[in-house]
């Protein structure tokens, strides 16, 4: 079905990347909702354009490049309610997945794929949060304008679903950020332990390396060169020099 619309509205409707919006001109209103769409456990973006003419609601078919009659306002409610419920179900799965990761981190079970999985979850959640946030603003403007025509109870319930999806996505993002900070803290702690062990090893071998380097110089006049017990004495010197180093390390580990 063809309608004679404002050319700017036509451009916005045909543009699938146009953000969610609601505008009114004359006898019709245009509601554009760019929402996340859950397909095969993946989050995609789908743009829905609705034309409200009187009590009839038309949905823009992008393949046919024309409007098809969707029905009345309650049909619009059913159409959106199904999609928002799918988003809420996906967000619930995200929360379960995050909670599972949280338990694993607390138990010290570090997965090498944590960073990649975290990035994937963060990307999808930020996308959902941004789309739902913009969609909610447009939907609230739509409700305010058609307050006397729509079923207030049904559409207020749908608005609450929008708001809940926005809260769930924000809460999940906050939990993800907290988990990443905890993960980084554990990784830093692990790295510090490794560096501490390497420092201890270096400290232990420092006097031995110094003695070996000193007696290994190709210069004349070195002590113990002609002494038949020179090697044993050099080892003893190294052990004696090792004692204060070991005491310092023991004192540091005891504190």
C-alpha cells in the first residue's frame, strides 16, 4: 500500500540504519524502532517502520518497499511484545552466563578464553542497551501522543518491558565490568608472584654469578689461580656471600 508522505519521512523509513524515532505530520504518525533481534543465539539489528493512520497501523516491508496493513494498535502491541520478550529472554541468558563466569573466577578457575568471551558479551550487551535506550525514548513519545487511542494498560506494560530490558542490559554491563576488573586483579596478582619468584632466583644466583665472573676474567694476578684448592675456596666464598642474600629474602618473605 502506497502513501503520500513527507519526503524526509520517506528517506528515514527507507534507511534501515536510521535510529529509533517518532514523528507526526497531519493525519499520520511515523514510528521507527531500531531494535535488537535474536536469531540463532546471535544479536542482530532490525529496523521496523510503522505508519499510524487513524486507528490503523501499517508495517513497512523493506523487500516490497511498501507498507502492509499490520492491524490496529493491539496488533502493534502483540508485534512488539513478542520481540521485547525475546530480548528479555536473551538478557536473562546473559545474566546466567555472567553469574557462571563469576562463580568460576571466585573459585580460581581461569579460562584462557575469558577475555574473548568477555569482549563478545560486552559488545552484544552494549548494542542491546543502546538500541533499547533509543527505542524507549521513541516509544514513550508515541505513547504520549496516542494516549487516548491505545489500551493504556497493555501499552504501559509494554513500556515497562522496554524499561526492564534497559535495566537488565545496564546491570549486565556493570557486572561484566566488575568481573573484568576482578579478572585483571587476579592476573596481576599471578604476574606479581611470577616476578617475585624470578627476583628471588636472580637474588640467589647474584653472588654466585659475581664470583664466577670475577674468577673467570682473562687477566693476570687473579687470586687462587695457582692454589690447588682454589676452586673449593672460590665455592666457599660464593656460599659465604650467599648467606646475607638468603637472609634478606627470608626476612622479606616473612613480613
